[in-house]
């Protein structure tokens, strides 16, 4: 054993001090300060030399893993504890573990301790391996398991005849895959294969097989891949012990989980007491208690399975206060969100009844009503107040004024949008221009005239869930609750590219001609772009606009217009009266009507609800009678 240099260094330093003091010695030399000697520390190097009864008493207070770690410290301890005659040390340590099965006869005490309490892979020494394969006396990590364990297909290559009911090697049932199958340790199979290849005589092989099955077996040491000495090995006993070990392992894990749960429970109760002592969180804690302490139990500082001391509380105090503030904000956020959603739902119910006081298709959508000051005053109040449908009843006498004001505001916004987009003069009445006779929706491509654009619902159905939601912002709450935004004119554009060529053919100024001017002109037009041999389509300017927008693409195949000749006008004159009457009858009886109260989205979703006029009126009477209170004036709700 290596000698300590402490004494030698101390002596050398004293000699140097003596030489220095001797060279400077005088009549009145100063006294050399006495160096305080450090107290001698205890050493464990002589522990193996102590009497065995003392060592045995020490081991009675250790667990098997402690003894194994002690045996790995130096050669002296290893020689002492690994000796077969000193198994009593291991047995004494093993008895400190409750309900642990005894060491099986095919394992040594150190190997059993390493198997049960170690956490390293027996193949690659990877740490933190929790799975024990009791039948194979080994721990295997997920990387080594496929190569360290072989399936049934390997039981027949170079091995004795396999008999599933009485095998010559241990196996286990692997249920981790779709179908359960037997697997065996590669080390066991290789050892038996080597032994089988060595024995050549048939009688000797039969005797060896019977010996393996019935009495004894030479099994492979799972670390060194060497055969153990012949010992009594019974396969039935082997599997019984494996089952006992597995039962003990399961019970141990359950006990550990219960222990950790108890630690977490005590820690949680301690944190609650500490928070109550602060005096700022009583209300918040009472609310959490009603909700089974959610979300406090999910906080990272609360979920730790570590006892909480006073010093530990001081460490996490600021973090817990910050967490409580975050939980309070989240609770208030959720509370306001739910309250606002309930209020907007009541607004929807109230608006359904208000439509009887402002009939027609230009009634604002619920999202626009929510932005009106009168409705916002009722809805945007403290979250603790209950707002039901009765709170909106005082607005019933004001609903006409609210609708008219909304219509005027949106009309002004729409006019400014068209004026700025097409650079029109300020003194021009935009809505009277012939170029603004019709508009198209960029979402559904539907052609609309004013004021029908105000009731078009494509923009309302534009859901912007991905945008940042702020519960303190009223408009944001309305967007989320109604999955819509307020009406905006950005979705609409004029049909100027189709109307302007028609105005020019009629000889009028495209930027000044009004719809009345075009009606007074009363010109009939012919489209020369439509390939109809022998047939000429003669139409009014309004029909021509619809024909150009639906039948032609301005950039690819634009319509070519010309004024109808006098002969063409004379030939279609008798047909105009008949055509107009037939069109009115077709519209009255055709499936082109829908209920404006049932605010469907785009025309594509509305198409499945189209019906004839009589069916829609019947729908209004039957399903919406609670809204209209028996009123017979139902045509305002048709389109």
C-alpha cells in the first residue's frame, strides 16, 4: 500500500525552516510559531483486517448494493467479500430488503445483488436500465435486447432436439409484439450449442439431455459467457423463482410509487400552507380547491417528488408566486372568454327577434350588432355579471335607428372604398354610375348590386382563428365567439372591365354616365363574340353586363359589342314583353328563393337551401313563428 507523503513533506518543511532560522540567528531570535497539527482522519484501509463478527454486524445495517459497492472499492475488500465462505455478509444485507426472494442456487450472492439492484446493461454497461429479465439473469437495454435475446427460430440450429414442454434451457414469453412468442438468452443458447457440439456419442448426448432436463445443468454466466460448474438446476424451480422475483419487483415498484405519491402529497399540502400564510392567495386557493386543485397540482415546482423544507420553500417562493399570478391570469382569461361567449349567444337570440322590427335582408349580422355602441354597452361589462336575453330588450324600440345608422355608415365606407380604388371624382355620385351597376365578390365570384353587398355574408364567414386572441379586447372576443369579423368592403370590386365597353358602345362617358342615362338611352346590344351561326343574342345593357361577366373572360376572350341594327331591334320587339313575363313566372315558381333570416354563408352553401317561393314562406311560418309572432308580412324575409 502506498505510503503517505504528509509526514515526509512536514519534516522537509521543518528542516528548511530550521536552516533559515539558523542562518539568521542572533542574540534575540524570534520564536518560530508552532504549527497546529490537523486531527487525524479515519481510514477504512484496515477495515478488512477487523474481526469477522464486527464486519458481519456492519453488513447487517447495509443493503446488498452497498456491500457490492464496498467490494468494488479495492482488492482487499473484493478478496474478502467475494469469498464463497463469506456469503453470510450478503445474506445479512439481503435480509434488510423486505420480501426479497432468496438467492437462487444457480447464482452467487454478488451476482444476485448486481442483478436485483444494479442499473447497468449486462451487455454494453449502459446505465439506467430498469428492465430485468429474470429468466436470463440479466438486464438488457433496448439497444442490446434484439441481439441478446433470440426467438424460437434459433432453437433448432445446432441445438439438442427442442421440446417446448421440457426444454433444456430457460426461456420467457415475449408479449411486447403483436403476437406472443418464446425467446431465450443468446448466451444460454451459445453455451448449450458449444456443449452439444463437443459431445459426439449418441448415448452420451441422450444422457446429457436427460441430465439437463431433470437434475442438473451447466448454465452460462451472463457476464463472462462461461459455463458454471455443475450444480443442481431444476427448470421448474427456475421459473418459479423468476415469477417470485417478478412479483417482488412489481410490489417494489408499486411501493415506490406510493412512497413518491405520499411525498408529493405532503409537499403539495406544505406549499398550500405556505401560500395561505402569505395572505394574498386565499381567494385563488378556494377557487382551486373547488376545482380539485387544478391547475396548482400540475405546476412543475409542486409535482416534484422531493420533501419541501423551509430552506427549499425560500428557494421556490418567487417561482410559486409567479406561477400563482400566471394561474390567476389564466383563470380570469377563461372566465371572461366563457362569459363573453354566453353573452354573444344571447345577442344572437335577441337579434333573431329584432328582425321583426327591422324586416328585410339588410339587417346587420350579429358581428356588426356586437360592434354597435348600444350592444357593446350591455355586453362589455364585468365578467361576474349575468347578461341574458332580457338585458337586450330595452334596445327593441331603437333597433330601426341602429340598423339605419349602420347602413349609412357602411354605405359611406363602401362608397369611399370604390371612389379611392377607381380614382373617381369627389363630386360624382358613385352608386348612380353605370360603371357601378354591379359588383363581384372576390371570395365566391357572385355578382351583386347595391345595396345587396351589405347583406352578403362571405366576409362574415372569414374565420381568423390563428390571430392572437386578447380576452381584454372586446373586438377580439367577438371575433372568437362568432367566428367572424365585422363587414368590410375590401372583398368587393366593380365590373368596370365589363361595363365600360358597353357604355362606350352606347356613346357615353364611362366615368360620368349614370344608370339613368343608360336606361334613357335604352339601347339594345349584340355580342359578336358568341359563335352562334344564324342566331344573334340581342339584349339590354344590364343583361349585357351579366352576359359579359358570366360568359366571357375579359383578359382571354372579351366580349365584342355593337349596337343592334334597326332590323334586329324590330325583330325582337314583340319578344321583349313575352320574355319579361316568362322570366317573372319562372322566378316565382323556380327554386331560387331562400330565407334571409337563416343567414347562410356563400352561395355554394346556400344552394342546398334554395326552394320555390311557396316552400320558403311555409318554412318561415313553421320554423320561425316564435320570431315573427304570427305576422303575415313574410315577403320581407324572402330573396
